[in-house]
């Protein structure tokens, strides 16, 4: 039996389920719900010009009132297995990053698979990152202190976005914050992969998410490293990173391996492994101490990287 972290024993009550076409459609049929904006944080919705031939990309911007610029920015990418989600699910943490750290958060509402397979989501994120840099001066953003981050599929997109920005050489990314990122489609094909205590994101969900995003069966040849960053052979020259994952997360092995490979390539990478934590534990149990500690570790990493 899985031995969950003492703060996360309620995970035993979470029933097993998987995402497929019907569950994803149901999740996406519900309009995003946002709480009232706090008085000390200004929240703005904008439509950013999309990639060539694509529609505009909605983005949600969080900025502390009275923030004196130029200050850093965090481009945040929500999770959802590439198939569900919106900035609404990360409203609490986006506000906290802005309020506690004194920076601007730009959250991307990218196109979802399977209706929009790769590279649609990544190009949407790149369009918003490019827009953020172009409008940095008017929005009080320091163009040299723009980080990218995300959780789960958003963490995978953040890692892919970092690779894309590095290769195109147009946008300087200062830091990558990767929260249990979804970065290796080959995990789907592993026959030796038995993770105890898996919750929230199952092997079946992972297969559906990757198949939807890639538009083909995962694990095969010819899949771009921008879609599955763990496939990248040369990780040299990338910005510093922070990676956090639990031992009961389906992505544990791929995330730990990516952190090790970044370090081997000379890229500073802090790795936090939370014993007995499952995928998305911080979203499911937001009031637990382990969740608060996990978020504080992310905030501290951003503070160090962005000189806050």
C-alpha cells in the first residue's frame, strides 16, 4: 500500500478515474469561474495576436497595484494534460505570485488538444511571451527578468517554450519554473513503470493526453523535442531551472531524469522531490502545510533567480 505524505492521507479517498474524450469534453463545457479580484492586485484580460494564421490568444494579467517598475514578470502556463484547463484553475497561485513577489504574472489561455494538436499550444505560448517582451516598457516589466513556468502539461509547455525561445534567439528567458512537468511521451510506453499511489493523472489519462497533443501514438520516432522536451539531446545553454515533483507522481522519473540531464549539461537546476506526494496534490489539498511549503519553495526559487 502506498504511504502518502502525512498531510496527504486524504488521497486514499480519491477514486480512480481517467481522462478520455467524454470526461475532457465535460470538463471543458463548464465556463471558467473566477473569484472577485483582490483590492491590491489589478487583473486584466487581454487578447494577444496569435501565431501566423491562428486566432488571438487570450491572456490574463495579474499585477500588484502600485508596483514600481521595471519589475520582473512570470509567464504562467496552466496544466490539464494538454486537453483541459484555463487560467482560472491557477487564479489563487497567480495572485499569490504577483502579490507576494511583486511581479507581473501573465497567464496563457492556449488552444487545447485534440482539436488543436502540437504545436498549437506551444506557438500560442510563444506569441504571448513575445507580446510580453514587446510591451515590457509600457507595462513596467524588466525585459531581462522574464521567467516562464507552469504545472503539469503547463510545465511541459514551459520547458518546450524555453527550448523554442533559446533556439529562435529572439526572447531572453531568465528562468524556468517547472512544477511536476509533463515532458516525456515515452513514459506512456514503459512496461516497467509501476508507480504506487498514483492519483489525479493515470497511465490511461497520460496516453490520451499525449496522443491528443501529438496527433499520433506516443513513443514513436519523429516527435519534436519542443512537444516532448525530454527528447532534447543537447540541453546546454538553457536558463536555470527549478523542478518539483512527488514520489507518487506518474511524472517522477522523467522529471528527475530531466533535472539530472540539465545539471550534466551545465544548467543550474534545483530539484525538490516531495516524499509521498501525488500529481496535483497542491491543487487538490491547497490548505495543507506540505502544499504551502511546496509553493514557498517555488516562490523562493523565483526570488533568487529574478533578484527580488
